[in-house]
C-alpha cells in the first residue's frame, strides 16, 4: 500500500508485514454490528495514540482506555472510512487513505453480555504528533511509546471487577491506568507485527 509519509525503520518494517497479510473475510456478517478503530502511529520516537472514553451511563466501554473509532455509518463507503470519520469526530484528527499502512484481524468481544460488535483495526502513520481536539465522547488522550508497550514489565495479568465478578485479565499497565479487553487484544495482535 503506498504511503506518503517517511517512516522510521520499525514502522517501515510494519508496513511491509501488514502488506504481506493474506486477505481476510469481508464485513458481510449481518448478525454483527461492524465498527472500526484507528491505530495512529507517529515516529521520533515511535508512539501510538490512545484515548480514554468519557464516563457515560449505559456504555459498556465507559471510562476505558481505547483507540479512536466507532460503529459504521450507512454513509461510510467502507470500514476504513469509518475509522477515518470516527477519528475526526472524536479527536479532531483528519486522517487520509494515504496515511493508511494496512489493517489487522477483525475481533469480536469474548464476553457474551457485550453487544455483538465486530471491530476492524486500521493502522495509520503520521510524520509528527498533531494537535488534537477532543469531543464529548473522549475524556483524555495520550501518546504511548511503542518501546513502553513492548517492555515485558508493561504486560501482565490484572485482577478486576467485571460485572460483579473478580477476574484476572491480561492488560497493559501504563502508569496509573490499564488497557484491557478488546483494546488489549487489538494491541497484542498489533505488537506481534511490530516485534523484530
């Protein structure tokens, strides 16, 4: 996939790995509600954009660390358009298809009480960190260094209360917060393509 921005050696390698992935099934499963997220990467040093969702009643992902994204709109040409539109709405960042490196495997929630959503992650790269403007759905954002995510002390099991039940879940610990659930699964799949 052509890319307009110069990349760090690691992100250049990532582009080649994503280009080598086999074609995967489409988004025609009507039993699922389709959504897309954007993994936005910047170099110098290589970092990834994470957001913290605003606390909202009735939202199963309220307050969670996440990636910009959301559900597909009937007006979206495809799921890449969904990721681009949702990122613009949530953080004021105008991504383009020329920033797109590729996509990762589709994921569905493992917890049966969550909505039947399928998420397609798209990887974008920019030449520098842009200024961001958050909407009401996003409480905060942070750029997380890929080296920090790849460090073995960052990823481990965390005990959490999930719907009244204590469970151990895999998570990335980022200082005072953790990344778990669907976002952890997306990051773990993504980092497999980043490791040397």
